[in-house]
C-alpha cells in the first residue's frame, strides 16, 4: 500500500481516549471552547463556526443547543435560554436576537428579531428587518424580509412573504394562517416596492382578540393590500384588491381583462397605492409606540431581555425607514408618469388623476417630514393613561407574562387600548392626507 494511503486511512481512525485531550485540543476557536465550558450544548463542535465579533456573554448557557454545521456571526447576536439551532439542517444567524425557547430548524437568518417561542422550519431565509412575535412560526422553506408577524401567526411551507404585517387570532389554537406555496407580490413592473400589505392591523391585532385570517394555499396577494379580520382568501386565488372590513370569503373572481399595451413608467392610478402605503406606515408608527409604552414593561428583568426589546425596536425603525424610502421613490416617479399619461391620453386625460400625481410628486418632502414628526406622537393622553393603568393592574395581579396579561384584559380595557392606538394611526393619516386633497 502506498504511504500516502496509509496516512489517509489512519487519519480517519478513532482517536484513543487518552490521546483526545480536552476541548482546547480540537476546537477551532476559543469562543467555541468558552461556549462549551459555560454549558451550551454543542454535540459536534468541530462543525460549528462562531464569528470573532460574537459576544458569548449574550449567549445563554441555559438549555441552548447548537447542532452540527451552524454558523453564528455578529456583535448584536443574542441567544436566550431554551434556544435550539439547526435541529434539521445547518443554521446561519447574523446579528439576530432570539428570545426564550426560539427554535430555528434550518436556514439563514439576518438582522431579525424573534420573540419568545417563535420558530421557523428547515430551509428558511429570513432577511433584514423581520420581527416575529411570540409563537409566530413558519414551516419549511419560508422566505421573509421586512415582515412582521404578530403572536401565533402561522406560515405554511414554500412561502415568499416579504414586506407585510400580519395579525389575527387569540391563541396558538386559534391563529391566522397562510397556506403553503403562497406569495406576497411586492415588486411592480414599474420597478417600485411601495407595496407593503396589512393583513389585519396593529390597532386591533395587538389586543389578541380578533378573528383569524386565512390565506389559502397555492395563491398570492398583490401588494399593497389591506385585508380585514375574519377574511378567507380561497386556495389558488391571486387577490388584487382590498377587504379591510373583513369577514368575507374572497374567491378572486374578476372579469377577464383584455391584453393591453404596457408603457414603462406609466401609472394608470395612484390613489389606492398611495393611501395603502400611508396606512401601513401609520400602523408601523403605532406599533412602535406600543413597544415604547407597553411592551417595555415586560423586558426589565435582565440585560438579555432589554437587548431583545432593543432588537425589536431597531427592526421597527428599519421597517419605518424602508417604507418611507419606498413611498418617496413612488412619488418621484410621478413626474414621468404625468408626461407619459398626457402624451397617451391627450384631451381625454383625467384631470383628477393628474392632480393626484402632481400632489404626490410636489408634496413628498412635506409628507416625509410629517411621517417623521408623527413618530413622536404617543396618542390620546387620557386613553393611554387609562389603558396603562389596566396593564399595570393586570401585571400586579397575574405576573409579567406579556401574552397572559393581554389575554386577561377585559373587553372594555381592550377597547380603550385600541382607541388609543387608533388615535396614533388617525393622527398620522390626517397629517399626511392634508397634502393630498384630491385623494379625499
């Protein structure tokens, strides 16, 4: 036998126990060794990579398991007790914050925050700016970006669900759900992404008392759209409208339209698109205030909890900035659209549509300033104070579990809270719409 073959075979043979040494002898880096020594379960340490920027003080040693092939990067990465990574295939995380008992079974996760007991199946790709609240979850092969899932929302498999907020349901047994092979269409032929959709809303969604929403499998939603609670979109339907009132079974039956000429840069209508964008941003502002004023009460017991909370706030700021940026990009396309529209339609051009486009284009800087100003508005003071009294009294009575506290508020408490958040949405909407008088 050739010498090099002898060496190759011998290198694969088991190492005798007395020759193995301790972890320091075969671990790839000192960070990995330190995690093992502090009690993190790493069954196959030689296959795991811990980036140099990772602060191991932000990785709990309490019932944390990191399986084979996982990679952990980023100085902002936080891993709290009970987290399981890579149970089905390798997981890569970069600057993510993972709350208690989060499980990421396989895939890539970047710049996103997962609150307690959120989980994702194998093959996930969760990109920047996602916030999954308690027990929100997805099956295998789910793609997310700039997505917010409120508690209990469940995604099936093979889903692309970017630029969306989804709420609905009252518990893990009664939750909003998206069927397998579903797409949120968030990019237009005119190359804009002012297309974020509200499935439910913030005002009622955070109260955990609304009927669930169901989006049937093998279907899609064309953003920007607004879908109300209790809505079912039938399987196989590509839905292109709005149903904010909810409680409908949407079959997606539309008259077949004839093929028509396509003019790059031309928008035949802008009112629905713009108003849905404004409504989405207003809801993000309200959700941020919910975190600043209500959620903060539940993240004060440890430094890890505070960092998890800060991660969630950061994601809301990322989403707000992205949505304003996309809204501005849409508005700046109106100048070209006006010229195209007039050249095509001539004397038949709609003056109302022209006015809408002009207002959107000419007032975008004032609207951006308005959005930024509304970020500091904390809503109706009287209603806010009354709701916070109810929250504090419930915490005092049953403890500091966020989900249990919200579920134990009575109907009047919930209505007061929703009315308070609605005042934030309405303030934002009214402030922006004053620059768009022809939209009203």
